[in-house]
């Protein structure tokens, strides 16, 4: 049985093919997943922000990179499990 460590960043992890997936060749480049977020810098120097898909859940970071790390954690939590009280946005096929 082969085990490999996954990248810590969930966006990188989701763009990394599993060892069992068919090879795509060297010419295929996987783009990292992206999701829009809103942020601003407070007067105390800290950064606040939220994922646009979940504007009711704010988080903060000491700098912009720290805020992005916190937002990645939120994204991973919101997409990996069904957390009670977390509003989801989806498309409904009506026709």
C-alpha cells in the first residue's frame, strides 16, 4: 500500500491528481481552484475578510497572507462537511 503526504493548502490538494488517476501527460497543467473574497485593513493593522460565498462568516489575519490562510481553512471546512447553520449557494435547474 502506497501512502503520500498531501499539500497543506486545500486549493493545491484539490488540483493535485491522485496517484490512482490516469496520467494526463506533461502537457496538462492543472490550475488552482479560486474563490472570490472581500477584505480590508483595519486601523490596528489587522486584515478582516470573508469568502463572498459566505459573507456572514468573517475572519481576520495579522497580514494579508495570514488572512488568506484563515480563509482557506474556512473554505475547506465549509466544503468538506455539512456544518449546521452554514448557508450554501447552489444553482437550481428549472427547465
